[in-house]
């Protein structure tokens, strides 16, 4: 709540994330339960090794959900930022040339 009141998160974004997180936890639990249900239906009983597939899929999806902001920032925002910085540098060099300051730049062609 502090992040919403301080303005770090827009209120609707916070409501959306909190709402979807509950649904995602139900999804992860249901994947594990589905795996156990399939094992019971196919074999008639549940063994310890039957816990692994559903739990593994649930854990991987939970991991992806928790790391989605980091993956998004590295995969989308970081390249966008690098491109923006490159364009700003190109514009600054062009401005120096247009204003006649290019002659004062160091010569790096050795």
C-alpha cells in the first residue's frame, strides 16, 4: 500500500497485479493436482514419483511469473534504452558539427 500511496505504482496497476496473482496461485495448485489426478486415474494409485511432474511444472510457471518483470526489463526496456542513448549521442555529435565545435573534438583515428 505504501507504493500506491507514494505514487510508485498506479492504483489500477496494483489492483490488477493483486487480482491476477490470486488466479495464478490457483492455476499452479491445479496443475499439481491435475498431475496427481491423472496418475491416480491411469494407475489406480499415487506414488512419490507422481508428485514430481506436476510440482515441477508448477514451480517453473511460478518462477517465470516471479521473474517476468526482470525478463521484460532486460529483454525489452534495456535494448530500447540503449537505442535511445545511441540516438542522443548521434544527435549531440551532429549538433557539435553544425555549431562548429567539431574541430575541438579529440582526434581518435590513430
